[in-house]
């Protein structure tokens, strides 16, 4: 699987603040279906919850929220070990 770049390709491009579900799942290293389980309306046992925003029919996830969520998952997994 090719690496996903977090930096713009050209200086004139602006790095996005949000990613669509498919891109966020790639960045997190899981499927979009699995990532959906951590949404607020997902099953209660999937914690921590990942904040998302829905605009029209699109599900968007802030990069900062994804990074914070991944850190919380990491913290959770190390405390259970």
C-alpha cells in the first residue's frame, strides 16, 4: 500500500484540515467500516469515540481529531496490557 502524504505536493497547495472517511481510514491503517464503529452513533463498546462532521452526504474528520483519537487508542491499549 502506498504511503499517504500529509504534506502538500506543491508550495501553492494548502494542506486540508479535514479528510473524507476513506482517507482517514487509510491514515489510521484500518477500513472505513471499522472506523465507523467509533463514531458517536456507533456501538457503545467501541471507545474512544471519534468526532466527525457531516456536510451534505459526506463524512469529514479533522486531522487533529484523528491524531488525538489515535493517541487515545494507543493510551488505552497500553493501559490494558
